[in-house]
C-alpha cells in the first residue's frame, strides 16, 4: 500500500535534514534545482504508505555538485 516517497537533504553529514518534497513522489527520484556549485549535499529518502506511516530514512547518500563546463 505504498503512497509515495519523501526526499530529504542536509548540507553537512549527520546534521538535521530538511524535507525537499512536501508532496509525495511517485518514484524515489528527485532533481534538486536549489543547490550551489562546488558544495556537497547529503540526501535520504523515506517511503510513505496510504495510512501516512513513514519508514525510517535510507542511508545518506553524498552528492558533490560540480561547476558546469564552459
């Protein structure tokens, strides 16, 4: 009875995460357009069922945002 997913982000490993997707996502995929080049961000995802129960967060995944090539 999966309803969707929520994506969370933090700017430092092990710190408080911020919800990035107030609406449930149909798949655990997300494009974050509010990041700064040259920084590292940590993302976690949770699953939410139709009753509103939210799973424990996934392991954090670090993503380095590089500057685009000229």
